[in-house]
C-alpha cells in the first residue's frame, strides 16, 4: 500500500512538473484578454486556434516543415553516425582520441561561435535560405549526439557476433540486418530521439542559415511571442511540444521497457 | 567427409596483436577430430579465423579436399565455427538461433523447424526451444552454439576452446557430447585448446603449435611419449632432460650408459623421461638416488631426486612417496621403454 501511494505521489509530482507549466499556455491559447491581476482570462475565444489551424496562416505548413527537417536531419545523422559510432566503438585506431574530441566539439561550443563562419560558407555554396542548408546546419549539433550514443552502444556489442553470423552462412548485409541491427535498435532509437529533438528545437542555426525564409515552429513562435500575440504563441507552443511528447511515448517502450534487449548479448 | 589442408599458411599482424603464423602446413584427415594445441599466443585462434575466412592470410592456401577456399567469403566456405564465447543471438529464441544458418540458406520453414527440432533433441535441449539466450546457463548456451553449427552439416567444424568457459562437471559432459556428435556425423572437426590434458582426452590427433609453427602432429600418445623436440616434451609436462649422446643403442650421459628401447640416431642428443615413468626400487638402468624433497600433490607425490649430481623429478603414487624423507637414499630405475631421445640444440621451436 505504501509503495503504491509513493508511486502515485511520484507520478503526480512528475505530471505536475511536466503539465503545470503548460496550463498558462493552454489558457492563453483560448483567452481573448487576460490582464493582471485576474487569475483567469476575462473572455474566451477560439480565435488563436482557428488561426493556428487555418491552412492560410502557415502555422500547419511550418509544423510540417519543422517535422520534415527534424526527420531528415535524424535520418542523415543516423546514416553517418551509425557507421562512425561503429568504428569508434568497435575498433581501436590511431587518432581515435582526437576524432572523439572533434566530434564532441560542436556539442561543447555554442552555436553562435560557428554560425558566422558557416553562414559565409553556405552563402558561397548557395545553401542559405534553403531547407537543405538548414538540414546541413542542424547536423552540426545533432551528429555528436548520434555518433557518441552509437559508439557507446557498439562498444558494448561483441564484434564476433557478426563474424559468427557470417560463418553460419550470412552475407555481410544479412549479418547486419539479422544480428547487429536488432542488437543496436534500442540504442539507435534513443539516439534518434535525441537527434530529432535537438533539430526540432534549433532556433539560432535555422534563423542564421534559413535567413527567415525557412520558417520552422521555433521561429514562428518567437515572432508571435515578441509581437505580443500571447494567444497564438500559446497555441503554437502547444503544437510545438506535441511531436516531442508523441515520439517519447512511441519510443519509451523500446528505450526503457525492452531495455533488456540492450544488454542481452552485449558484453557486460 | 572432407579433408582440410593448410599449405604454407602465413599471417603477420602489423602491430603487436595476436600471434603470427609462419608458414603452417597441416592436413586434418577427413572425419577426424583433431586438436590444435598450443600455449596462448601460438597462433591457434588466428589459424581458426583464417580457415573460417574471417581474416585473410598473407600467404599460403586453405583447401577442402582439392578445392581452394582461400578466396571465398566466410558464408560460402562450408566451414562453421563455434567461438569460445557462445555468441547466441540475444533477440532470437533457442530454436531461432539453431535455425539461423538454415534460414540464411533459404530453406522452407517446415524443413527448418523439423531439422531444428531433431537437432535440439540430439543435444537434449528440446524443452528449452522457446527460451531466450539470457535465460540459459553457460553449459546450455554452449550446447545451443554447438547445435547451431552442427545443424548446417558443415564440411569442416571449428571449435574454439569449447570447454574453457565451463566448470569441471559440465566440461566432462560437453567433451562427451562433442565426441559422440563428431563420431555420429563424421564431420571433420578442428578443436582449438591450450590445455594439453583436454586435447589428449578429446581428440584422435593432436597438432601442436608452438610460436606459429607446427611442432608435431600425431596421435596423443605419440606427442606424450615420443615428442619430436624438447619444446614438445616440455609442453607436455616434461621436466627431466639429460644432454649426452647415443652410441650403439645406449645413451651416454652424466648417469653413465643407459639402455634404450627405441632406435635413436647416433650422435649427440637430449634424453628425456617423463616424471611418472621413473620407478622407485630396483630394475633396469638402476641408479642410487638421494631424496631432496617429497611433495604431496593429492593424487600423486612429487619427489625431487639427485642422481650422481643430476637433478631428476619423479611422480609416484602417494603411498609410495610417504615413507621417503629428505636425505634418504633409494634405488631408482629408468625403464628403457620410457627413455626417449630428442635432437639437441634445435633452436627452431623455443617452447615456453
């Protein structure tokens, strides 16, 4: 009984931490006027939501674009980060420390330090103001997460596991597909979740490289918020946290519940 | 039934990694159970990985009967390898693991399940077919790994230290299972081990690898009692070595002329006698010895002797050793059939 009650209390506290900050946002999104010191808005309205959900306003398009950029960034990061993490995790080679340091650098350095040089470079390459340019820029903070998480996953994977599959008749591709991929999948999902959310919440890089032409949700949110449109900002903010929560719910089982798969067959 | 031939197989690693091989020649007879024996760092696992195709040789050839498999990828060699660590695929059940290779061959599902069921019954694991590897004991996991390789009926089966991770009881059971299955299937099998007792108990033939070279290849008794070199004798627990020379069927050394039972080449040589072959009491080649120490070892007693200024070590039954105290004098006999002469000063194989 006590354990149950404790668990309930912990659940409530967690829900409180996660949900309470969202309450004012939700209220703002349906308020017509809400002035200090009123505890609740004086008048209600669905105008903000109507605007946010109106195809003509561009909010939904921005939601789609943000999703597309985050997904593309995650996919590219996985394509680079899985082989790179495999090399870092499984093999020892000369200069490994330097490679790791270089990989970590973007995660340590603030984006602002990179942004000016990058802008100049992308300008010459004609990548400024394009979605492709923004995706490439997002890879800078995303790749370290992907690569380092995958390196940790691979370092716990027995390299002989694939060799074993080969001697049992599997081609290199089938050995990866049938043996390595299932073993690294929980780790890959975790890394992808990080990658998606890091890209999703990028503001500075999107602004600098997209030059205002690539309007992702954080940019839109900021512009409404600084324009004093708290109602629309509230609605967008709620839309903004939606995918993160969804992705978390969808992958939570893979990441934690089936955590056993992460440790089975991997070296202790 | 397939004969495995290694011809001049060589592998050198760029950096000080695993052991290197210097032109290994070895023929594993069709249907035999051969142990590839050697101390750690002698190149055993390297040899296995070369045969399995997991690494490429610098020189030499690997043949199954008369067909070279040197340039084939691992999955097309018909060579199945069981690693030291069972390496079961964690996301598959026991049955899924055993059926893995058959699925890679693209067999129809009903045939796969029939073959897997038969194989699991053979290794007495039918009850565990639906278990996950994490739920298995070490011995069970090792049996699944063996079944997973055997179900493919490979031309050659490679086992890398299959018993080293098991405790004594399971080791006996697993050794029996390997012997039985090998005899039933007749699959040419090469077992890597560093333990000479294990090799003697398990294999029909032993190939002893020292420093990346084949030191001797033959039936276990031959390596044990008729070693080809001092290094082989030392690896098999030889401790008594006497320099001297062979003359007219006798061996002249610090102990005088000793009778030999085996024909040995005339000229200088090194006499060796196994410690357990030395007899206490009168007999042929009798000498007077002084006991320096007697150490009780459980199943045997080790006696350190000095015979005419030469130190010898004998292993005798515990009862026989009990009466001996340091300083006492006893007659000993060196039976001619237990005396063996190896070439002296051949530097090719250094041993440990």
